[in-house]
C-alpha cells in the first residue's frame, strides 16, 4: 500500500486538531474558513502578467470570473478552471496560487470561476454556473481568435467533477473546440467502496465521512447521485471527450475512481494521460509552498496544457 511522504505526514500532523469535532460534524462556514486559511498559509503565489476580475452573466445571476494573464504577452489560449472543495467550499482565493502557477507554466490565460456553492445552492446550480462560464469563455476565445477559438476545461476534486460534466453537456454544441480537459484528483463517481477508500478514508485529509457529507449537501436527492450528470463515470459512452489529463494522488480515497475513469477513456478513443503522484494526499495541489510534488505537478500540468493547445492548432494546420 502506498504511504505518505515525511513532508505530507508533517503537514497532516500540523493541521490536526484532536479536540475539535470531526470535519464531517463542523459547520459549513467553519469548513470554508479552514480551507481559506490553509490555502493562504501553504500555497505559493507565482507572479503572472496581470490579474483581473470580471462579472459575467450566469443565466441565474452574475458570476465572478478571475482572469490570469501570462507575463510578456496575452495568452494564445484560454483554460477555464473550476475549483475544488466538495461543491461546498473553495473560492477564487483558495485557488489563486494554483491558477497563478498554471498560468505561469502554460503561458495561457486561466479563467477561474466563482460558481455557487451548496448547501445554499445545491445541484444543479454549480453545473449551470460552470456551463454558463464556459459559454462566456467560448465567446472570449472567439473574440481573440475568430477563425479558431480554443478553450480547455480544468478542475480539481469536485471542480474536476464539474469539468467532466460540463464537457459532456457541451459536447457537439460548442462554438469553440475544447482543446483538452484536466482532471486533478477527480470525483467522478458516487462510490465509497473502493480499495483506496478503505486504505485512505481516515487520516489522509479527505475523510470518507466528509466525502459522504459533501454529497449529501450537494445533492440531497439520493437517487440522483449515480446519474451521469453527477457521477460522470456512470456515462456509458465516453467517446467524444477532449484529450484528457488525469492526475491522482497515491494516498487519496478518490484515487481508484479517477484512475478507473482514465482507463475507460482510452478504449473510447480519447487521447489520455494519467499520472499518479507518490507520497501525497488528496488536496496536495493546494500545498505548493510546502510540497515539491505539488510544485512539480502544477508545472507538468501547465506544460501538458500548453502542448494540448499546440497539438490542437497543429492538427488544424494553424500556427501559433
């Protein structure tokens, strides 16, 4: 069984609060504050060319999208980022450092979406917001490159779930071609019985009980949770998905479902890259200040994203 690195173990020990209620019992607002504090303390904030917030029409009200532009030039492509946090927590701020790192390493513009959170706004609010943000991103990409607008979808954890769901929703009816999708430690199935849940569901930052609570808050209707719109791994036909990178953490309860999803994409004809990062737990990409594997993974992901955009342009006989 994989084990945590000494650095990962140290972080878990530092974050432990033995006298506090378990995460599955703490108020939602407390959980949100804890993730904000974690990201502030442990995420690097690499320099980028410019950062701007825009208010867009989400169809159900305004949505804030934060754009990260690379240094030296405007990004030739656009990647829409959907943050993690169990559909319940997470924000533009918790993933600011991560988006900066991806912008710097890909030299693309990253657009981070402040979608509505459960339980105040349960399913399908987040999916609807992210689909609206994708339509907006397509429009922006079309303004930049009318002949060949190009957008990627990205997310971590619950954000990766939203990315996979929105990609399926928009398949065949997008103005802009989806160059790729990047799924980091994704939630792709409502299941808690895999070996990785048994091995890492306690004491590895994402608890099985907390994952169950996320699902309860996001989708109170139990019967819906296994529908492909919530559990994209239950989709029978995965063909037509864009080239995909799936990143898993070796000591993550969600590891097995993410890797199984990647394995199913291959026979569906989807160009797929899957990497497992050793020695780390579920939210490791938010710990770039403390973990070298987090920095390396974000650098690799940015490079993969840039290559996916370049390959798509080359396949269309385009330059740049």
